């Protein structure tokens, strides 16, 4: 199989071009596994698009969670200047491709480090109230007085509470559309204020330094909104750290590094460590964690879709706690690709993969995944987690 650039690739890494009608217009977008609901338009995106009819030349639009970039492409098609942001590296690449597919231009940013005064801010709300409050604070900061926030999401994802937060942080906010168990609300930033709740002394969006005891020592790590297991070291990652065996000088890949604590401990054990993640927030937290533990200068941190950034390298040890959520659902595309990529980059004849699995996830039964390695054993097990060890 080849991708749209003619290179040999696996199905996971193959981009597809999709097309649908959005707000009465035909629009194309780029999608692939690893992007949330990649092969269909999200109902929240459709709701946001309905309210974009007033965008046009001279207006500035900021999409704080752009996904595949369809709303940004629609606004750019109408002449607006668009900036598309997303925490996910996969979404950022999708947005770039979507703009190109529709013959429009825009700025695309991995993360949300943007500056400027915007007429519109779009937010297709993610999971997690703390993360949404953080993004709402950024929206309040970015909007010009009189600018509008469009906030959408599913009822079961907490949108009703997010709308209350928008009233506090941005300004007056009212529901304007309800469809398919989703809501769209519009808020207007009031003249003369940054936002009703910004800056707010109780907003817990700042990075937080935490401590945990692993392998008989105290390790410090940084967490922040948008990063897995906010505020504590989760039990699965703790089991992974306690189980992994690393010899000084071995090349180690922390695959899906999250807050970076696994990579920090691996570096302290003498490993030559590379940390990779698709999340901009995770990469930021990882760099801070490595610096806290005095190992940043000898550890590499890379943005990566699974192990794509290091597929030409080989590692003695790979340690990973794969994600298995996309939005509100459970899916295994990314987790399966973690294992495929791990098998590809492990050193043959001695390479070791340490993988955390919730007990209900049977990676070893997935054809073509863990079984690509020659040996799979359970290195640790309790009533919640297992740590699988696979060797090549």
C-alpha cells in the first residue's frame, strides 16, 4: 500500500480524502486513524459551521481545537484569516492537508501558543472540565471586545457545564442550537474586560509539580490540563516503572511519554532516552519533568504520531502505556499502532518491549500486534493492570 505521496506505508499511516456537505457547501478533508472520528464530520463541527455565515474578508478566526480543520477551511473559503490549533499532532497534519484540499490558506499550530486579537474563537469541546476551562481562558484572552466564542459539544461530554464556565470566563453565553444530543452556545466578550473570569485566581490550569515514590526513590514530575493522569502518577505507569529493566547505555524509547516520568526514571537508570508523544501539552510537561530531574540535556523529546518520528532508529528497550480513548469512546487504532511501531524499532535479538494493559484489553490476542515479537510474558499483574514484556 502507498500513501498519497507515493511512499510505502501501513494502513494506520495512510491519509484518505473524504467529502461531505457542511453548512450547505461541499467540503473535503483529510483523515486517517489516530484522528478522532476521522471518517465522518462530528455533529459539533456541523453546529459550529452553521454560525460561521457572518465570517468574511478582514475577519480573524481562531479554532482552538480544529480537528481535521473543516470549520477553519470553511471560514477561509469565505475570505477570513484563520488560525487552526490542536493539541494533537495528527489533527495538525490533517488540518494542513484539509486547507490544501480546499485551496485555501491558514496558520496551523501544534498546541495553543497563539497571540492576537480575534473576531471569532471556535471550540469543539474536548473531554475534561479542567482542560476546557483552560481553553476557555485562552479564548477570553484571544477575543477582541465584541468578539464571539462558538462553543459546541455532546451532552454526555459535559457541554452544559462548559456553557456555565463560558459565562464565567468569557461573558454572556446562550445556547443557539441543539441537535443530535449536541449543543452549540455563543458567547460575546464584553468591551473593557478580558473576560468575566479572566484572570481567575481559582483556575487550575497552570502546570503542577507532583511527587511519587518509585523504585525506592522520589521522582518529581509536571502535570497540567490535557495530560494523562493529571495531578498524580497513575497505577499503570507506576507498575511499568517498577517492572522495566534498563541497563546503562541502552537506547530507550518512552513511547507516548505523557508527563515524561517514565523517560525521566529511565534516564536516571542510565538509559539513552528518547521521549515521543502526539500531544503538545504532554511534550511540554515532559520537558519540564526531565528538567526537574536533571536529565533534560541528555534526553531527546520529539513530537510523533506513534513512533513515526523514530522509525529509522532502533531501541534496546521500549516502555509504553498506550492510550485507548478517542473523545468519549474507546478505540484501539493508536494502541495497536504503538505495538506495530514498537516491533519495527526494537533491536532484533534482545530488544524488550514493556507495555501496560488494563486487564480487559487483551493485546496478546490481537493478530499481528504483540505476537509479532517472539516472546510475550506477563511481567507484572494485579487486579487492574498487567505489564506485558515482549522480546524480539
